[in-house]
C-alpha cells in the first residue's frame, strides 16, 4: 500500500508529512471541520507505507492523514489514540 511522503527541513527540525495516495487533493469534511489534503504540502515521494512510517523516528514534527498510514503507525505504537 503506497502513500505520499514530503519531508521539509528547517533549522534543527524535520517535518514529515504523509498521506494515503487516494486522499491527495481531496477535501475532508466532518461536521464543521474541513481539512484540505493539499498537494503543495503532502505530495512528494511515493513509497510503501512501511517505509514511510519508518521515517517517523527521524522527524521532529509529524503530520499524517489517512486510514492506512494512521493504522500502520498505531500498529507499530508510533502514535497513540
């Protein structure tokens, strides 16, 4: 299962943005919450979800969107709900 990964570095920080490929360019809505999965922010390298979540340990800021990538990060105890 593939995801898009975009890595941005500034100063001593590394921002990791990951999204499920099918969400790129979509706008998500839940009640009054609207969230745009913008290509400018998320589109970068296309890679396997396992490879993408392995980058979490090397990042200082993480932004992930999508059932597949979030489920994998939870499964590996990298994030908690």
